[in-house]
């Protein structure tokens, strides 16, 4: 039986370019104004190999980001994904706005007109609060809709910045079709230049997966991801990611993603 892995409920946020996440997550007291460029674009591609002999997963994307101040930006993206020989297109959007000196709100959404392997649509929101210098608390909720099921994903995270490092611990409860479970993630990043960084994330628990007949079930997941962003010039950056995910007894997938970012 062939298995289609649903986009990990937390992975769309991670699917935001790593450089973008840094702008959003960095405490206001640690940012220098202005924190966002007026206009930027990222072109990216990625490929993952599956251990069960299924065709490689591939993805290409284009994202346009508009920033107009500290903790204020919007993003529009177009993604093309191919999994198990099926191809989907997806539109994505993101809006980040400050609600106060320590409070930031993020809203993100996606829509797939074909939705053969991707969700039909999703809508999510998150609040970030700097409750002490260099200490951040995040809380969010996301609803992801498929033809046969709805997956509700929560997110509670604690983040701390120390010198050139940041550390994050996350708990993500998930509910679908009357069943509930959760997963945990630990993430660390090192900022070796003003805007360049490298990081490592490990996650374990249970997440929602869709089987070939479109039913949704909860499966064990273990994943490790290395990621980074390196600025080649003030206007050009390289974003990269490599990861390995074990999806229960179905398969293990390993792959990479690389993107080129330009600021205008």
C-alpha cells in the first residue's frame, strides 16, 4: 500500500525560508531597524528519496516577500509539488504584524486547486510574546483541510537567545477524526554573521498521514533536519536544508532543499 505523507502541520512555517523565520522570531530588543527589506524574492527547489522504492518527491517554489518595518512583512508564494507520480500546485500567503512592543501576530494560509497529495487549503495563526529580554513564547493553531478529513494542529514553543545562539523547544498536539496525539521538537541555531546562520532540528512523536485511499491516520515520526542561510553579498543569499524523516513502518525519506534569495 502506498502512503502519502501529509505536509507536516508545523512544516509550512518551517517551509517559510529560514531567513524569514529569523526576522520574525528575533526579539525586538535584539533587532536593528529597519529589520526587513522593502522587497525580496526566493527561488527554491528540493528533492527527497524514499526507502520503499517510490518515485522521488520533488518541489519547486517562488516566493515574493514585502517588508515595511520591524516585525512587519507579507509573503506570497507559488509551489509545485510532485509525490508518487502526482503533481499539485499550491498558493501560499503569510502576514506578520506587531500588536505591541513585545507581541507579534502571524497569519498564514494555503490553497491547492488540484490537491491530489497536498491539502485543499489551510489557515493558521500564531502569537509571539517576548516576556523577558531574549526570551520568547509562541502559541498557535492551524486547521488543515483534505477531501476526507480535517487536521487540527496546535503549537506551543519556548525560545531563548544567548550570545550568538538560539534554542527552541516545541510541543505540537494534533487532532483528527476524534483521535489526538502530539510531537516534540528541539532546535538550535548559531548566528555566525549579522544575517547568516546554521541550525539543527530533531523531532519525535506522532503526526497525521494520509494513505493512498485518502484516509487519514496518525503515525510515528522521527526526523532530523540541518538548515542554514548564508549571505554571499548584501543583496544575495543562499538558503539550504537537508533532512531525514522516518514515517512509521512505511518508509524513510531523505532529501534536500536549496534556494537563492535576492533583495531589491
